[in-house]
């Protein structure tokens, strides 16, 4: 193992700790923040997967921003055309 590299089991321990804390404490996330929470979880998952596969992280950012850009353009187009 390289110096400074975290073992693979460390994120799993963090996930399990989060599940335990979430089940013991009553934590509610406002509905306004649910979209951002889901995006943060997705971004973290993609970052972890990209790191494991050896993909540069800026590729993930380019893809994510591209998807978001085209999604916003589709919303604008639907509002202008009234579809």
C-alpha cells in the first residue's frame, strides 16, 4: 500500500457509521435540500468509482456539468415553446 493512501475498508466503515448514527438520531433533511443531498451522494460515489478505476476526476466534472447544462437547456426550450 502506498503511503497516504486510504485502505478500501475505510469508506465502508464510514458508511456503516453513518447508517448507525442515522438510525439512532432523528435527523430530518428539509425537502428543499433533498436534491442537493442526492447530488452530493452521487458525486461522492462517482468520485470513489473514478478513483478506483484510475479515471481523472475532471472527466467526471465535465460529464456532470454537461448533463446539467443540457438539462437546463431542455427546461428553457420547453418553457419557450410551451410544450
